[in-house]
């Protein structure tokens, strides 16, 4: 869980090198946040299951929080992209509440990333100009997250 929180903090730091076309495409950064938080939700949700048995409600709750964050970031997308994505995220939240299979959430996260990439005409999985730093993520975690989540 601590590593996931560090990754989440690192993803909040803008480190993506954009081409001029991407810099001019409205919504690219919001789409990247949506895709990243959906992937985090899928990862956390996988941790809630062991051998097909639901065993860890805390990881399920974290997955729900990441999905809610994805929905919030979707509000920053261009209207035409947001209009298509919003009901899909709402349906995904409902399925998560009903404890959908972990593989289904991972598949949906990948599908929605492809959809966003297609709609915006850009790749959302470009490599960052500089790799996220775990040391920097740990420092940010200690400053902003440890008071609620513990020291790790």
C-alpha cells in the first residue's frame, strides 16, 4: 500500500514532456490523470482479492477512492470527451460497488485509456521527460500523506 501511495504522489507531479501538438490539445493532462488513477484503482482492487476470494476491504475502499478521483479529473476534460466518459465512469463505480471481478476493472481501465487516447488524438502513455523519483515521492508522502496513512 505504501508503494502505491508513493506512486500516486509521484503521478501528481507534472513530469511529462509534451510535443507541441500535445501541448495545444486541451484535456491531455486531465486525460493522463484519469488514466493513471484508473490504473491505480485497478491495482488496489487486485490487492483486495486472493485466489478469487475477497479478503481485503481496505484495498477495495482505496480502489473506490481512486475511481472517484478519476471521475473528478474527468471534469477537466473537453465537453465532448467528458460527456462520453462520465456515464461510463458512473457505471464502473456501480460495478465496483457490487464487487466486480478484479480483471474486469483492469480491462475497463485499459479500454477507457484507449478511448481517451483516441478521442484526443494523442498517446497517454508517453514516457516522462524525467522518471518519477521514489525519493521525492517519499518526501512528499511524509509531508502530505503520513499524518493520515501512517509513516509506512
